C-alpha cells in the first residue's frame, strides 16, 4: 500500500512540475522581453544616429534595420511589442535622428511622430517643376502652385554662376533644368519651398561644377536644354550620346530637331495629336528650328554629359519602339519612314 502511495505522489509531483516549469520559462522570457524592450542599448550614448524608414516597409524590416544600426537589442522583441500594442500602423516614412540611449517604446514613438521626421522627397530624372510641385502637394507640405510660384519669384541669380539670368529670367519657369533630381530629406515643420529650391540648386552646382569647367562648345543654357531633351527622349547612356550627336548635327545644319519631348512639355495631357503638331510654339521642335527657349525637365548628370560629349554617327533619324523602348536609327528619311512602318504599327 505504501509503495502504491509513493508512485502516486511521484506522478503527482511530476504532473505539477510541468506547469511550474512552463510558468518559470514564461517568466524568464517575459523578464528578458521587458529587458530588451525597456533597456536601451547604451544609456550613456546620446550620439545622433540617422535612421530611415522607407515607404511601404514592414515592421519586421524596420526592427531588423534598427538592430543593424545598433539601436535595439532584439528585433523580435520590439516587433512583438509593436504588434501586440498595434504600434506598427502608426510608423511613418521619413528620416529620424535616434540614439542608443533610447529604449524600444521611445524609438517607436519617435518613428510615429511626424514632427520628428524628415520626409523623403525623391525627384526622379526627367521630372518638371510642375511635377515637383505635385509631389509636395501629395506630401501635404504645400498648397498647389506654391513651389511653382517660388520658382517664378527666384531672384538669387548672382549666387550661381551656371544660371544665365538674361536667358532664364524670360522663361515662365526660370529654373527648369537646374533643380537637380535626387533624394531630399525634408523637415515638415520647417519646410519652405524657397529652402528646397536653394538645396536643389546647391546640389546641381556640386554635381555640375567640374563639368562646367570643361564646356568648350555651346553655352551652359544650350547644354542643359539639350540634356533635358535627351533625358526624356531615350534612356540608355549609349543611346543618349548617339541621339545627342544627331540632335546637335540637326541643330548646326539648321534642321528642325523633331523631338516629341519638347512638345509634350506644353501639352496638358502629355500626349500629342494633330492639333498639337500644328501648334506655333517655340517648344514645337517638329515645326520650328533650333532649341526650345529653355529646358523641358530636370536632367541627370548622365544626360548632361551626353549633351557635352555626343557620339558622331552617320545617322540623322531615330525612333523608339513602343513595346521595348529600343532605339532604331536611320541614315536617310526613306530609311526612317521604313522604320516607322515596321516598328510603330
């Protein structure tokens, strides 16, 4: 009877030990979780660390990036904390200044605070000033037309040697072509269109200064205008230099450039019909000879270099296929017409 009682008690204690062990493991896990979440990596380190959250990033990607930056101890713990407390949906895209002295909840709070974020403005090559205005409106940084108006009000010509005031001030948008396409970090609380314009012009100056010294043929205004056409006509570096050669050859031979991109610049729906082709506008380079009055977009350095260093060829014509965007060249008008019949059906 005593033997039976001993085995019964043994089984009872074993059964009791299982939940005790589970509770103990959970307690240890919770303590570690709390430690990882609420204890900063280094309470004494207040050095600023730039951290970027990209649009569309998941909480898991963000917490992994935080660990790679040395800002948190455990990405899983912070991910779990964000999920359990529905904090991930509050995180916004932007660039933030964080420190290793911040704990997990403080970091999540900072990443959710628009006043502490620097918005990311990406200006792709080939965008116009109107496109930039629309992006800023979408980001709720300005009212429609604010950026455009600041461009029109620009009067700091003497600060930038690459700007030809005599030529550019006559244009409706005098800085078109010179607002360098790049990624810019913007503080929404202190945003001013005039500050962004200065930042973009300074960036253009940084990228263009060495090239500016090497210009021996044509004016800066002509180079940037040609670069802007090339930017929106073809995409590869090789094609840009070849098309540049064709364009300059037409220009110097008193031919019409015949670039659709210049006409698209002034059409409201960015398409061309027979009515547009008949427009008596200096931007209609199918009808009028020479360059348009100014740039038609903000080109990349690649297109600027193509405008400066064109590739000579026997070609006078080119077209871009509708399906693949491949550039097809022709030496004569007859050959060009055959290419149009074949590739632009």
